C-alpha cells in the first residue's frame, strides 16, 4: 500500500450560511477521504465562537483544527497576504487542499477546487465585497496553486481563458450518492409538506440568487399553466442574495400564483421525496460550474430540462433536454413535451439513471488523490 498522504482540508464551506453545492461537495469529499487508508485527513476551520459544536466520528469537522481568525478576517487575510498558512496547532502535512477559491499560501503544495467562474462571467450577481474578495483570490490562486481541480470541462475552459495555466488545471467532476426512497415514504413526506402526492408538479431547486434564473422558471410555468390546469410548480431552496422570490411571485397572475409552492430550505429527506415524485425538473440556470441538482434529479429518475451549451448538458448528455435559458416559451415548450408524453418522460428517466451512474463521490475522491500523488 502507498504511504499515507497527510492532507489539510479546509472545511469552512460547511459553516457558510448557504453551503450550496460547495458545501455538499466539501462534506462528501471529506467523508470519502476520511475512509481511505492512504489518506490522513486534517480538517481546518476558521475560528468560531461555539467551536466545532457537537460532532460524531464521521462528521467532516470532527477533530478540526481552527485558525485564530474568524471567517471574514481569515478570507480577507488570505486574499491579501496568503497568511495565516496553517493553524498553529496543526500537525505537519504533505499538502493543503481548499475546496473553494479562498485559500492560504502554505509552505506545502496547494490544491484548490474551482467550482465555477461566475465571478468572471456574471460579476453583477455578486455583492461588491464578495466580488473584490474573489478577484483578489483568483489572482493569488493563478500565481500560487500547484493544482486547480475544475468541476467540469466548461469550468476549466473559462479558468484558462481567465489566466490559469493548463499545466496546473485538472478536471475532477463532482459525484452523487443517492439512496432512492420508496414511493410510499415519499408520498408521506409530500403530504406532510401540504402537497397532494397524486398531483403532477414541476420541481426547481436552488438558492434564490440571480443566476438561478427564477424569472424564466416562473414565466415558463405561467405559460405552461395556461395549457395544463392541473400541474403545479414547486420551488425548493434557501434565500440567497440579489433576488426576491416574494416580489417575483407577486408579479404572477393570481390563478398562476396559487399553483406555485415556495418551500424554502428543505431537509435532505424531503428533497429526495420531491425529486422522486416530480414529473419534470426545471433548471435553466444562467451559469453553473457543474450543476449538482441536475445530477441529483437524474439519479432519482426525474426528466430534466436545463440550459443548453452548459456544464449541465455536459454532465447530462443526451439524457437531458437543453434549452435557451432566456426563452420563456422554449422552456415552457420543453416542460410541456415531457408532461404530455409519458413515453418521452420514461425514456429520459431511464437515460438519466444510466448517466448518473457515471458519477460517484468515490470516483471524485480517487481522482483527487491521484492529483495529490502527482504533487508528491
């Protein structure tokens, strides 16, 4: 067996108010690495007043070593100076891996995971302070990182266009580990959420922020509702920034608005039930580095309508329907084509399940460790 690699992994994304896909990926990678005999994992956190909190042995932050700075100051310091490199109490490590753009400048090889380039492609979507942080951090990562793991070919291409060397860039796709609930248990969960399990619905999942394109989702559903009197729209995801779901809903005609259910953040179990029973998944995001919700929907056998020429169609291939995300009529027509054709829906469900099997967190971890070995 190869000698164990001692990896310091920044797990701070798990403490973000909206962990999003970065948090999901960080937790999954930490879990997979902690199980491997060829990796010794040292989780790193910013300073938090309550410490790491209650943890279990398999918690990604169990045994985490904390820096002396709270998150905001830590990220600012990293972006400006690259310091502090490691927490004072951290043991010796072979390399440091940050699963997000903010990263220190350690005395050991540095690996950074790049989930998307939205701060370059859609700068107006970000609060000014966050945008300044990302831009400073990007300049530092381009100069310093020994390897940058890009979640898709699209992300890699955009990163290279923005100055990243192809010598350090590697594509390491994200993964999925789904245990599908039974239809019966899913129906029970939907009933508890106040939904009729027998009623067809379009599902859209994501943090409420500009690039998730809620305007097109709601506009397309408005068109769809006019031709299908029984279908509902279900929105699941936390509040984000620069987007007001309440204002968007208020703009809808009352007859359409009453058929939209905005659930906000839901539990993992409830989300699995929603994926399992949705008639079609709608995800016309304006920019994604990977698009985990698309993979999640496919893994549950749910047909997917998403943005053409994107990371999502790169992942979904022919199993998904790609549309112009700025065309309300095109999105509505694609949703209708699935809802009105059981054969189309079944074919897409089968293709999506087959495609989703190509992606696992175990594979993500293996590709990541392969990169570690390159550096050592």
